[in-house]
């Protein structure tokens, strides 16, 4: 579903991601972890088509993000760690705007908006201006907007920041539902316990390079993921 081959990205001649290669398969939840500045968000933004890059190829569902960005973006959704929303709109107008962008017909969009707004307990607030929302409510709205076109690939950058425990539990369930239906998830987080319990596959990045990658249980061995991570980032 997602293939990254020899991806490199530099800022002002400084290489921040160096020949990174990853494959994310349908049905897989893939955790992408590393310290601050390791290259996680840069990589995710390039996958999403927000950042260009210096070398390599990124394909989504067989399409190249550089050569065919519209086709790629039609089957994926990206939720940043601090989503920028149109705060002058109400929640429901924003969701309908996103649904219009993806040309979702009215009956289907109404059903999906209801499903996810109810799940995240946001239905009663959809008529309110987004500017009145708390950070957690804005995060929920961003998640709902990402789900209503039923993406095959969901990119998440620190998705649990700002969510209360119930909303976090709801999101974890939805992530697994997407994968059970043949989609896949690629996400970064500093909450290693979530990766340990939720992910099928994990990659650890340090200074722009992958230092460990594999199935979660294989990467962990007889240690916790936190122990493995600390050993790798301190000594690798």
C-alpha cells in the first residue's frame, strides 16, 4: 500500500532523512518512532505530498506521490499533530467542505459524519464555531474529517495528543477497523506503550536513518519497546 524507497530530504544542505526505505502492507498498523528531530514528521509530510524531497520514490496504492499526487491524495488522509482548521466555520460546515473536496455524495457523507461524530461524542457541538472548540475537540474534528472519504492509507502524526482516554480508545478501535477492511495506518507517537499494544510493525529512526525495523514482537524480543528504543537511540 505504501512504499518508500531510498527517500532523502535536506534542509539548507543538512540531511535530515537519509535514504530511508519502508513498506507498509494492507491490513497493517505501522508505528514510526524516534526522538524529536529524528525525521518522523518530515517523512510523513513528504508521504502526504506536503513536502518535496531530494531523492527516492514514494508510492501509495501503486501511484507515485510526485507524478500522480491527486490519485494518491484521493486514497489517503493525513492528520498532523496540530491541525489547522477553518475556525470561522462551524464543525458541520467544515466536514461538508471536506466531503465536497472528495466528492462524497450526500447520503453517504451524512451517514459517515453521524457515525464518527457520535463515536467521538462531538455531534452536539457540530453547529458551533470551530473557534470555540477546545484543542481536544479540534483534534476530534480533524480525525472525523480524515475518515469521511474512507481512506485506504491513514497518516497520523502524534494522533493521541489532546485526546481524552475515551476518545483515544475510540481512535484505536477505528484504526484497527480500517486495517481489518484492507487499509493501513502509518503513524508516529512518543507513547511507546501504544505502539507496543496496537502496532503490527515498527521502525525506529535516529538522525534520519532507520536503526531497527520489523514486527513489534521481533523488535522487542524479551524487552519492552521502551527499553529497546532507549538502547538504540543512545548507543546505535
